[in-house]
């Protein structure tokens, strides 16, 4: 187990979340799960190498975008995959590559190319890429490239 592990509070739908996340991320797995009162109460799971704890604790502490998971995507195809998969079943889009899944957990679905363009040694090129990103919902790498290139 990691020294520091994100801990998420679910509203009695942890079992559904575990099924959902193991379907979205190809290497996701439930490492341990403990029942209480006939349902999953607490579970430890791994998503893309990151261990996460989850607990069914009922309403009262909803997730917010003040905490999010960043997904480092190698290309537009990976952005598209995670974007669509995480929105499935009732997720909501936000801006600049952010979304909330149907459980209210926030995700940043970000192509590596965005970081590369924003760190471009030419400040004008980096600014054009940043300005374009600020207009997007799902990040579009081709549009970022066009903007950066002027």
C-alpha cells in the first residue's frame, strides 16, 4: 500500500464505481473489498498504477473539482477514449479538459502535447496554445497545434 493514498467517499454506490472504473481503465483492479450491512463498505483499488481507497458513507460529502485525477494521455485517441468512457452513464463536461464522472469524481483528461506546447520556448507560441485551450471543453490537439502555429 502507498504511504499516501487518495480516499474517496461514495454515496452508497462504491460497488458500481468499482465496476465502472475497472471497465474504463484497462489495468484497473480491485485489490481488496470489505462488506458491511450487505454491501461493499470499503475497497482499495488501483487505476493506472494509482492506488485509491473508497468508502460507502452515504450522502453529505459530495465530490468537488477541488480534487481531481489527472490522466496523462499520449495522443488524441487516448483523450477521446477516456473522455467518452468517463462521461458514460451521466458524467458532465466542464472546461479545459475537465469532467466529472457519474459519481461526481473530477478528472482532467489531458494530452501530453498540451504541456509541451505550453512550455514552448517561444512565449507567443505557448500563449496561442494556452488561449486556444481556454476555449475548449475536450482538449483538441489538432486545434492546439493550429493555434500555436499561428
